[in-house]
């Protein structure tokens, strides 16, 4: 396991695989893959089999958690890699408080996007 993989594993508490996400949302797995390919959902390969996994914190009952898509867009436009975005989203930010991922799950996406945009300036 690489150093960055170990760091992400330590930061991200729970993961979901694509079939489980598709089942939760009532869509085909190709829809979930399309979201990953177009950048509206973030995944990384994990484990021995290098299975695509998405942080469970991004997965709502019927789609991505509100604010995730916009935040991922801001981070991508700012030049963040997937790993850098995950590190930022799951690292504690005393000004929120909590992590940006927690704030998104608490419907505080505007605050998260403001911080993400400020980093890109």
C-alpha cells in the first residue's frame, strides 16, 4: 500500500462499492460509473482487487449528498487530484467545525464550497 493510500484509509472511515450504491439509488451500475467518469462522484481503487470504491459520506439515499457535486467541481477546477480532494474533504477543519465531508452531510455545503474556492485563489 502506498503512503497516500494509507493516509486516505486512515482519513475516510467508510466506503461503498459501486453495486451497493446502484442498489441504494435504484439505478444501474452504469449510471454510477457515468457519474464517476464525469466527475460528479469521486472514487478510488482500494484493496487487493483494486475495486472502485466511493466514500460512504458522499452517498445519500437517492443520489449524491447535497453539495458533493459542486464541491468536487470546485476542487477539480482548482487542480486537486482525487487523493488531494479526499484528504481535504476528510481532514478536520476547526473553522467549520469538523471535516468538510461532515459539513456536507449536515447540509452546510455553501460553507464548504467557500473554503474550497478560497484555496484556489
